[in-house]
C-alpha cells in the first residue's frame, strides 16, 4: 500500500482511495489565491505562506484538509483545501477548490 492511498472499510469490503497531491505554488496559482506561480514561489521563499501552521516551501505537497495561510502586505487570508483535482486532470481544479476561513485586513501599525 502506498503512502498517498487511504484505506476505507465498508461492510467487509476494502476500498482504496487515491488522494491527489499538488505542489503548493501550483495550487496557489490554480486556485486563484495568487495571480502567478512565480509570486507564490517568492511568497514561500519570504516565509509569507504557512501550511498547517508551519512555514512551507514552494514544492511542499498540498492535500485536501490542509489549511493555507497567506500573509500579504495589508491582509492575512486563511483557506482550507477542499480538492486538489481529479486523477489525470492535469492542471485543472474544480471551480471552488478552497474554503476561505478568514480574511483579515491589517491596520497600518502592524503591517509587516
């Protein structure tokens, strides 16, 4: 059994469900949280992207259930990953792959 597979037991049947993973910088671009992949890459390098509360590199894998925090100059956005795409879908995501948990504006006195 591979690490990206999850095992479910349904009334004496074993079902393997493949959980699709995607690079963080690509997911941020395709989910429209960031306009360009290079911007997502630079934000990760500048420690402005957290994945499940930890600083994340651009190549880190994102899977459903993860929480992404984006620290922009004037706001902080927290979003939960709902889907990363269907197997074999390539670079396509469903219309709403994230759920926004919070979107806070920062006052001028605490901007980073």
